[in-house]
């Protein structure tokens, strides 16, 4: 399955919507989209993984790398997912303690109005 990545503005946040499988083949697309957002000065990012059906360690690596980039610019990167199979990947790796994970985009963007 392919990966689809799009973005929308929601208050002061940029929401990056991801759908499909994030693996060694598709992770570069996600990295490219996030890097473009960061290069454009959008460092309040919400990555919506609700439509992601699979994510491996390559996808996690992209998210960790981008988190470091935005934190270096006093920004934030929040994750949206309520799916057990995606949340389990964060829990197993301990990254659920590193990322702020929300069940909905609404909750992730609350309080970030422009």
C-alpha cells in the first residue's frame, strides 16, 4: 500500500495527515513533507496517524528526527492516534514517554489558536 501525506493549518498548528503504511520504502516521503514544513518555519506540528495501517522502526526514526529538529527551534511535534496497533509501537519502544500522543486532532490542537 502507498503512503498519502497532506497538511492543513489549524490555528497556530500545522496538521500533517498521514494515511497508509509507513515503512522503509515510504518513510522518505513523510520525512520530505515534514522537512518542508519545518523549513517553512512551521514548527508547531501535529502528525495525524489515524489512517496509518502500519508503521515500522523507519517511520519512528523519521518522527524522532523531526521532533529533535522542531524542539531545537522551540517548536513541538505531537502525535494523533487512537489505534492500538500504532500506539503499541510507541509503547514497546518507550517513545510514548517522549511524544505527546492524543486521541484526536482536536485535542492535539486545543489551545494553539493563532
